[in-house]
C-alpha cells in the first residue's frame, strides 16, 4: 500500500524555468519512501501517490531514456 502521508516540502526541478512559462510538477517524499506529485500551476488540484518501487522504476526509466526525452 502506498502511504499518503507527505513528509517533506514539495520541490520542483531546477530545469523547470521560471515566470509565466513555469509548467512542471512538484514532488515530495511520503512516509513509506515513495513520492507525492502535484501540478505546480494548481497545487490545490490534487496529488498522485507512487510507492517506492514504482517511483524507482520510473526514475530508472527516465535515466535509461525509455520515455524518449
């Protein structure tokens, strides 16, 4: 089960830029070692939660170029 207890401040990537073109997500740690993710433009709009294993798999995919970026 994924913990929905956020235990750190939300942070966004330093690559997100600034000003009105600031479109990215913010990420915070959860109590179980997973992550909570929210839209930086609408922080009150809701959260998505990912357990530690799913978050690790996502990061591994990003590093491997799986998502075409």
